C-alpha cells in the first residue's frame, strides 16, 4: 500500500484521502442513526391491540352473538352495565358462563327502574339462584358495556333488546387486548374503572354478601380524571362528580353503597366533561364533522357546528325521526341547526341540506320504532381523522342526570374502525334513496298510498328512508291533502297503526274479523 501511494501523483493522492474520509463519515453517520433520537422515540408506532366494530341492524345478530360468546368464555369475571333488558339470550349467556366455570364472578349494575320492574323479577331470581351479583344505581345508569376477564370488552349504543338486534341503527365497538399497554388494554382499563365506580356507588339488589362485606377494589373505583392521550380518550359523565367514601357505620354502607357523590363546580357552574370533549373536536376539525345522533339537545354544540360551517368545514347531521320538527324549538337542536344553517344565506347557497332524518313514522312510538339509536361523531375522516362514540346522547340529562360515556380514537392506527363508522354513516345517508340521491319511489310512495286503496293510511312504516327536513315537510303536506285530519290528534294516538280518512278515525287492524277497529 505504501509503494502504491509513493507512485501516485499528489493530485490523485489528495482525492484518495478525501474519498476515504468521506466513506468514514458515512459509516459514522450510519452508526449514529442506529440509535434513535428523542423525537423518533416519541413517534413510536401505536399498538392498538384488536379493535373492531359492528352495526345493527345489518350485523345485529352477529354483534349480539359475539358479545354473548365473549361472556360465555369467561374464566374469571363478567362485568355488565344494563339500561334496558329484554333479550333472554343475555340471561342464557350469563348462566352459561357460570356453568362453564364455577369460579367466575358475574356482576351487573342495573338502571334503577329495571330492578323494580315486575316482568324481570322471575329472571332476576333465576340469576340470583345461579350466583349472579346485581346492584342498582340511585341515578339513571344509561351506559351499555360488557367486560370479560379484563382482556375483552364491548362498548355500545345498544341495549339488550330485540329491537337493537334487528331493527334499530346501533354500533358496537369491541376491544381485545393483545399486549399490556395497547390501546385495547387502555380502553378496557378505563371501562373497568367506570364499572368499579358504578358498582361501589350503587345499592345492593343481590350480591350474596359481597356488596355488604367489601367494595370492589375501591381504591381503583374513582374515575374523576379523564383517561386520554393524543390518539385515545375515555370520557364519562361520572367525571362531573367528586367522590368520597361513605361513613363506615352509616346507612349507605349497610346497603353496599361505598361512594357518595357531589357535583363538580367551577365558579358555581357544573362541569361538562363529555360536552367539552365534543366541542374541542369540533373546533379542531379542518374539513369535516359528521354527527349521527339519537338525541341532540345541547345548544353550545349546535352553536359550534354552525361556527364550523362558517369557517368552511363540511358539517353533516344524521338524526332519528324524533328529531324532526317543522320550525325552531327550545329543546331539540336539530331543527335549530337547520334554521341557523339556512340563515347563513349566500355562504351556503346552492349546497344540499346538511341534515337527514331516518324517517319511518308520522308520530314515532316505541311500539313501532326503527330508531337511529347511534351516538357517534366523525371528525376529518381520513388517515388523521377521529371518532367519538358510546352511549352519550347529546343532552343535559346525559351529562348531569345519568351516566354515559364516549370513547375517542384518532389516527392511522385505527383507520379500519374509522372507515367502518364512515361507511355506516354513508349507508344511512343514502338509505332508501336511488342512484341520483332522490328518495326511492317505492318507499316514498308507500307513505302516500292508502292501504288496499280503502282510504286507510299508514302512520308507522316497516321500512325507513333518509329524508331532509324539506323532503319530510313536502311528504307530510301531500299526506295531509289526501287525509286532511290525519295530523290533528296524531300524538295522542301514536300507538295506533293507521288513520282512516273516511271518518277521521285512528284505527288498528283486527286479524280475527279481517277489519279495522277504533284504536285508543
């Protein structure tokens, strides 16, 4: 090598040395890059675990079956919050979990009215005999989640009912933790803290002594702080309260109630944990906000949605039939949003209506509901988009008079879930409409035709259709031309299926006599 260098000209010698130094520099740089800097460490990929969604009615049977199979697979415990309870398959799943493994602990927290419901007493006794433990809260308990063994959970808009399974629009967000600390694990832990709070602040119905003897991990059962990061958050109306332990020898302890509550206030004003999270997401939205709601009663959110429209954000609302009102209203915010949007004048001129209704009835009645029972928001759908979804109706009741929650997910790690919620919205937005986005003649005309051409008009329909406020008004105007008195007293007779125009009577069909009879 020395001889070679001696034979080289000074010019080539200089070039050779520079190339060698350059090569060494690259190698050093490469070695340095093997050690990530602090910014790279902060950008560690998110591990979501297993998170997936299902939607009723299209996947209702599958969603309920998945939930019940999850319950039946329990090896340690099952924790469930129950607002409405009609599906007997739920009972069967609980009993099977206990029969599969005698060590399993099954605990339910009921909405208070359920514990007193006469039609449920026989079923409650059967669960008691099998070892199920039950408490009821003193406040309305509207949450709908199930946790199994601390590794699986589902948070939903759906109650345990056949309607939620086969007729209503509902969503189910499933979590299965794959490794400690993944997002599914965080969500399950947040739900578990919520359950422990509900259990420890509830009164015994049946706890086989457990509720009276000791609280359920009481130190972990206070959820006054929000669980959140830039990509995940859990928000509950339970976070609007301060909690304190009940007196050791007080009356609350004797009925298993270990926590007392008092409303959080700032300068005399109650806190709004869930509402404020929704407003924050609306304000952060860059290009779109989509809300799919069962109830919408908070004015501050309506104002924020209009402000979003003003700054160029594409806002769309999809709501239940019950939200339609011709004109503004002091309680329901959907008609107010429609009116305020129209009042923007030239700013929205030529744009299609931003609101559609899942329309199925001229006077919605629980007997004939085809509810849009969803409670979710989508913000800036795409790789950096986010959702908020859970049991929370957008109302003061949900915030301060009962317990409800919403889960927040944001970013590429959850794109499959975000896409599924967007697809559900688009499916509902176009429900019963043709390829030109017009109401389907087949469904629309069925609202105008009398039954068997005998002058009897249907009040509640078996197929829903998505209509704007103006389309609903046009439909109702046409129906009134055909049956002038149909809306005169309709809400007093909303349990009736038909209206007979000939004598202006609300009627039902009697299959035994093959005729109509007066309906009260």
